[in-house]
C-alpha cells in the first residue's frame, strides 16, 4: 500500500481536518511556510481510528512569536477535533539537529507524505555513531523504566501487562534502527520489527503479543530482549572518546 493510499484510508473527518489545517497554515504563513509532512503511524500503516495520533511536522522559515501566534488556533482545532499533533521546526535547524534526533530524522526522511510545500529532510545526513548512541539510550531508558513499572504495579498483573505493551511500542523505533544498523532489512511496523528482532537475537516473542493473557511471561520476554539488544549495541561502540559502555 502506498503512502498516499494510506492517507486516503483515513476517516473522512480526519482527512477534512488535515486539509483544513493545510489551508489555514498556507494562509497564515504564506511564503514563510516551507512544508507540511505527515509521518508516524499513518505512513507506517498502523493508524487506528480513535486511538492513534496523526503526526504532522510543520516546517517554517522563521518561528517568530507572530508566526507562532498566527497558527495557534488552527493547530488547536486540528488537535482536539482529529488528534492531529504538530511538531514545529524551522528549516535552518533541521540539518544541525540530526545528531540529536537521529532515529526520528531517519524515519521521517525514509517514510513521510508531503502534504504541502517541499521536503527539507531530503538532504539530511545521519551518521551511524549518532544512531548507535541514540539506540542505546532509548533501549536503556526502556529497561530502567520497565523496572519501575513492576514496583509501581503493586502486584497488579493488568498493570504489568499494560506497561509491557507500552514499552514494546516505545522501543519499536530503536529496535528497527538497530536492525538497520546491522544491515538487516525489516518493514517498520511493530509486528514485523518484534518478530525480526526476536529471530535475530534468539528470543521467543510470542508472549509479547499476549501480554494481557500472560503478563509475567511477556515481562520476561521483554527483559531478555532488552538485555540482548543493549549488549549488542553497546558492543558496537568503537570510539574510546565516547566514554565507554558498561
């Protein structure tokens, strides 16, 4: 399914709000609007009506106070009427921030739909060093927060199941990036990423798909998966100046 087809597959109300947002931004910003891009679950084919946000990036020439105020009403209407969430960037800052947001920029560059204007991500370069660091950071953060999820659950298995389900969704991007860093091709959707990572690292991931039925098994599977992937990405570090991994 093409990205355009996926946009066409959105509920009619959401498509109408997107079109209204586009026209409002074009009217308010004029030549100051560089582009509007849709990314995230819509483009990956994982959008769920009533559950998923529609992720949009608004790229401006200048994020002046006046420009931001002029689009405030349009963005609020889009958010509360159709769960359209906008990130606001300026064109000049994009290239210089690829080291800070390597995985996000990678995904936007590779998978997006241009709603208006032009694509300022086409020339963005992301380096493997920055990818590796960000992958490790996000996986370690998930590992640490998963421990607190257990202590905060007070034995409630439904809370454990919910935490595991949320964490699996949160690590989709770094796990997909890790596979790419290893030269392993994989579609970006969550089921494909989880299956391929499980196959690559020898972890049985079926329990992750049944977290609500068997929270303890799902938790064990995620703990194992995180430990193995963190060990692997940490072992990829080759620059002493980076500080060394533990």
